[in-house]
C-alpha cells in the first residue's frame, strides 16, 4: 500500500513522552519552555504511523483478549534471521540471539557483565549521551576517542589515538555507535575491519549499537561490524525494531552474541525478561511484512533531508551541516553565527519554541551544535525551521 507520511497524527493526550512529557523534559534540563505550541524534534521517536501489516497483527493480538506471559516462537527468531540475511547479507545463528527490553538497558548489562569498576571503556564523542551514562553510572571510566571533523563537517576516526587507548591495560571495552549518532556517519568496511582488528589484538570487547542500521540513505550500504570483521567472537551487537519501525514503546532489542561464553555471562547478568505478546507480534509483522513501508519511509526521510539542506542554504547559510549517511538525524553547526551555545539555545528553544537537543550533551566536541530529529510529517519540519529561521534573521537585522 502507499503511505501518506505528510498526514499529521495528533499525539498529544496519548501518554507520549515527546508530546505530553513537558514537565519531565523540563525537569531534566532539556528546555526551559514547553507548552502547547512547542514543536518537539529532540528525540528519535517518529511522528509517523507504523506499517499497516503490523497494525493488523496487533489488532489480532488485542482481539484475543488475553495478554499473559509469552514465549518466543520459532517465527520470532526466523523473522530476525531472514531480515538481516536479506537486508544486510548477515547470517545470524538462532542461539546467538538474546532478547533485551531496550538497547540502553543492554549496554548497562554489558558494562556490568564484562568490566569491573574503574575499567576504561572507549566511546567516540560526540556520541549518544546514554553511552556515558552506562559507563560512569556503573563506576567505569570513559576513554574518549573523539571523532575528527574536517572543514566540510565530515567525521573520521583517529585510529592512532584509538589504538593507543585500546593498548592500555585498563581498557576493556569499546562501545561503537554505527550508524553514528549524532554525526550520521556510516563507517566503511575498511574502518570497521580496522576497529575490530585493533580490539581483537588488545583483548577489547566490542559492543556495537547498530539500531539505526536500517535507516540509511538510498545511495548508501550499511555493513554490520560483525560481518566486516575477520572474526566476530569478540563482538556483541545490539539490533532493534524500535527505531526502524517506530515502536520504542514496545521495548524490543535483540542482542547478537556469537561467543557462547560471552552469551551465557550476558544472559546471567541480564536475568529473565519476557516480552509482551504485542512486542513479539510487532517484530514478526515488521520483519516479515514491513519492508515496503520501510522503503517508502526511507524515500520520505531522504526527501525531508534534501528539503532541510535547501532551506538552510537559502535562509540560514551560516549553519553548516551535511547529508547524514545513516539515521534520520541531522547535526547542525551554529558556530558561524558567533553566538554562545547558550544564546543559540535561547533563540531556538525559548523564542522559536522548537525543542531540539543541545550538542553539548553529546560531549564537549558538540557544544556549537544542535541535533534535530526529522521523522515527522514534513509540514511539521517546515514550520519548525521557519520559526528558527525568523529568530536568526531577526538577529542579523534581515
């Protein structure tokens, strides 16, 4: 079927964190202003309906009228295996799949299971803030292998620095974000292989967050690091339907652990977690019948990104950005305005009443940036950009 992603669905009054969680959002210091006129584009949560086959399948689950403890049927594992084999040419063994009620939860489990207090864990800032939380919140030490940004806004890996830090005897783990959030980088096969090689030589466990791996541009190819690596027995990969199919509220991450010893340690630390029948139903429907929807979604997001690029070039040329290779995020550099991060924040969040995410949350490297999440109907994105542009045009006397 043909999906109309321009259609606006009212989410207020549906317990939405994004649209109803103003007090929660303010209490966590993301913004000072949040009211009925706020446009929230701060979190990776789509304002777009899920695939119709998933809706139909969930209706059948509701119509059953009983929602007890549920097991994982063979169809659940087969759906995961077939999806990754078809979409990414990655063969996953059934025994390697472990369910987790979320990716951040899985990161905390991995940190607890495979490192000790004080151990060093490599991350690549600017990066998704919960990585830092999973490390420091469990008494471990952040080891920052900061990505290097060139004049065109393209980020690359400082391999010399990475290897030096991986060789440190206190470094025990590397948490990879791929596609990278917030920069949008898709790392190449050569980059992934080099990362995997360095970690293997230095007995550093890789935990890869690859939950945006299905959300890539039309001309790009996503390669899982476990597939790129010469060997994958030191790699743990987090996959999920949450971002791809907009079901974060159903809490469905699948952790792929080929190494049996690591798998049993992870499982023991994780404890028993059963998915709801809605989660199981949603995954099977998404991975077996959601491909057409995803292809249309990717085309729509690509169009939105192209619109944003054109808008910024015309109305806000001092904002530097580039088309992300993966994710539905854009990383906007406001340094060209010569304003402090606090002044930029005030114009966007308080005056324009648009909620993005301050780049400083992703590390010191991001202080001049704002992250915008784009999986909303394009009219919403257009209105948000118009509001922001007016504030910066007024600043320049235009």
